[in-house]
């Protein structure tokens, strides 16, 4: 019988991250235990080598880290967990993942990583236990290069009255600025306002999950849907046309023709932004390394900023960027107690020791939701600072990631991505996209019960 899993708290994140760090100690693991972490995030795969080396130098214990390719985590986990030495630490994506992997989840109630979670309501839990602990709080939005934006606002013939990008506080202003920048792109030295809208399968998560999560959250909020009960049986896609507003803005003011977007990747989009070919790109705070590490990067750290995903939804002016998580660590209940213990010791070290916390903040770039972290233990990259700024902006509420938690399946997301590609290529219209993904939600939701 599947667990009825829920992850409900999000509004205390900003306050909880400011708690003073507390101390902890870790003990040794059994000699027959092993640690194998199946990592979800390809963009930080190379960072774990130094982390595991530091852990071994301090404790004498090995940690194996394997990273799934983008968009393949569920398939990789399915394959790896059936092996004779399966992952001991893996990731679930909230209540849906909790239900899917319920037979493999160890109870984390009495673990240090749960006890030191600054807001324990963020965990994935049931009446019977705690099955997933979030390890990072993230935010995403429209990242922009303020150097290019300042050049635009300095144009003598600009068509808007505002004078800086941080004055863009609505869909109307965003769309006006983008249209005028496109008209002036030669003067600005850009190929398009937005980087390529990556619609290659596996790289289309920025749209079918991140972008779609915003209108769905507004819909669920408007309809008072209790997301703690899991995936709704149906969606109305009330704000479908609002999503279309922003999606059209991206593909019609891009560096790349809409018919060519099916071959574009996230890395290519970020490289265009880093090279100054575009002024804006939708992504999250994890993307700083995808900009700063590009050979020939022209974007200065002080010029990288972030705007919300304005779409014209009523009330969005009082909301900021989406902030939350879909990243939960779980321990494999099927491995030995010694391996479970060793895995928990590694995670406790990673998030509580001085060396671990430094790596989490400065190498992995995580805003970690544990009370081991103080206000000084946050990433030093500019996008992390942008997220922290939006989290604490007076009069602004963050858009939670709660809609992510109830998307019925990865298949639904992939099918949505396919529909968006067909639309971008002119092979279907938006009403058909809306009808198709609504019907597919009902089908996938019924199948997941």
C-alpha cells in the first residue's frame, strides 16, 4: 500500500534560513557499510569529487557519487536500485516520488538531518514517518544582464518611461521592454532579447515544470485545492493563456528561430547569455556556474539579476520569483543498517561540519534549509544573493513550488514538453496544447492512484 505523502511548509523558509548555527558530532559507521549517492544535478557533478576526497581525508571513508544525465533520473534510479550494490542515498521529488518509491524509503524521523531541518514541515512525511528531507532551497526567474539593460535604458529613443530593469513589476512593462529591445537589438549588440528556449527532450524542464508551475500554483490557490492530499484528479489550466503570453515572448524575441528550438539545450542557452548574445534567460540560482565557467564569459557578477515570471495573472505584481524545492534526500531502506548509518553520517558531515558547509555553500551553491547554517553560510554567487533578496523583499510573497509536488508523472511533463515543441514549430495551436495536457493530466493522475 502506498504511503499518503505530503510536503506542505514553504512560507517559513526565509526566516528559518536565518537561524544561528548549532553544533553536532558524527560517529563512525560499521565496517561492512558503504555509501553510494545517486546525484540528481548534472550541473554540479564535478563538484562532488573534491567533497568526497575531503570526507575521506577527514574520516577515512569512501563515498561513491554517480550523476544521472539530465532528464533521466527516474530511469537511472530504476536501473541502479535493482543492482547488487544499489544507491544508499537517492532523491525523490516530493509526495509523488514518495508514493512511487515507498518500498525503498527508510524512516528519517530520528536522524540528525531531519532534527536539524529549520522548518520540519518542508519534509516529505506521513503519519508513519519522515521519508524525504529537502537539502536545498532554490529560486528561479528571468535572469538578466544588467549591463545590457542599462545600455537599453540609456537609448534616447526607448519607448518606455521606466529607467531601470528593477522597475519592471508587471507583465505589461516586461512585454513592452522586450518588444522595444528587439526593435533596438542591433544598437544593443545582441542576437535576441532571450536565449534559446531549449526544447530538446530532457532539456525542456524549464517550461513543462518551472514555467508551468507558476500558472498551476495560481489556479490551485484560487480554487483552494488542498495539495497535501496529492495530485488533483483534473486541472482546468485556468491561466493557460497567461503561460502562452510568456512562452510567446520568449520564442518570438529569441536568439534562435522557433522552428529550430527542438535541438537547443540548456547549456547552449546559458552560453548565449554568457557571451552577451542575449540579455535574458529563464533559469535558477544553480545556473551561475553555467555562466561563469563559460570560456569568454562577458557577464560580470554584479550585473546578473533576476525578475519574476510575469504573465499577466491577476495579483502577480505582489509576488516574487518562485522559491522552494523539489529536491529531497532519502535513504534506501533495502540496504544494510550499516550502509544506512554510514550514509546518514556522510550527509550529517556534509551539512554540519565546517568543511561540508563551506562546500555546500561555495562549491555546490546550495541555500541549505538546516539550522546548522547561519546567515553567513550562504552561497557567495550573485544568483543565490538574488534569491535571498527576493525572499526578504518587503511586501512581496514568493511563489511556492507546491505545484511541482503534484504534477502527476514525468510522462506528463515530457508530453507537455512535446506539445510545446509542436506549438513552437507551428505544428499545433495553443488551444490544442491546452486540451491535450488537461486530458493527459487526468489520465496520468488516475494511473498514479
